[in-house]
C-alpha cells in the first residue's frame, strides 16, 4: 500500500478501471453505487443512523456522490495514502467530504471517531502481513458497535480473476477469499463477520439481477461484502 504506487496511476485510474470491467457491460459508477447502496440497505435495518463515515482507501473519490445520495446527513471523511488521488477527489467533489492523507499504518483519528468504516477493493493491494494491524486500526476508530463494511473481489469467480489480471494497477494485487477475510476480521476483534456474495449477472442479463438477493450465500459472485461490528 504505497503512496507512489497509487500516485502513478491516479490520473488514468478511471480509464483503467473502465477497461477492466468492460466485460460486465457496466461502467465503474455501477460498481461504486451498488456498494454504497448495499451499506445503506444494511444500515436502514438498524435503529441508528451513521453520523460520521470513513471511506478507507477512497482513491479518486468515485463513491463520494453516492454517499451524499444515500447518507445525506452524515459527515464523510475520505482517507488514502495517495495525495494525488485525494487531490483529484477534492477537485471532483471538494465540498462533499473531508480529505485526509495517512501513512498506511496509523489512522490519524481518535478512538471511536466513526460510526461506519467503508472500504472497497482496497485490501487486495495491501500486503497480507499488514491486514491485521490495519483491521485493528479500523476497529479502534469505530465507536462501540460501529460497523465495518469491506468489499473485495472474489477469487473464486473466473471473470473477476481475468479482470484483475488485465488491469495495470492490479498487477501486484493478491485476492483474498471471503473465508480468510472473515477470519482476519475475527482475529482483529470484530464480532460475527457476515459475508454476502454480490454481482452475479452482467448487464446482458440485467433482468435476472433481482434474483441476486437470493444468491448471497453462493460463493460465485464477482465480489463479496463483509459486514462486521466493533
């Protein structure tokens, strides 16, 4: 998780991502929105609404507009190791969030600072030995019973593997299975990590997407969502 690695791709990140997901028939915005919408759906079933959300590894800010749509009253903090990506995000949506650079090790906020931490396809860029310390940091900055929502690519899906293998900024990525990710979250002190598999049908079969809510336990989705509480 090196600043220089992400700075190198910051300017062309959106174009590279668009190319990598082309086979799905969707653009990156589709994937950004579904994740935030998923979080909103889970949160809506609880008695509380998040007042402060941390987007951990926010990159160039592709999720910001959707956070404003689905969580209009929440304070959003975008955190990333790449100053260049954060500068692009600030230009894209400067008035919609706070933008903070960090060293890749210590999240620069106090204990219990956030109600929700969201991280989307970030951990496959982080060396495995750093996962436990960073999950511990995430748990530290969550309030008691606060929620972690972690999205990752599913290595069991062959189309996902092809997309990752063809993407320039994913060349050093190491995909993590959902079971392993859940085990790491438990070891970091999170309670009862729950996995839901997501994205089963490309745009050509969009009429079948309403069925996806019945398939969340089928480990063939293109991505998965881990939800755990501090």
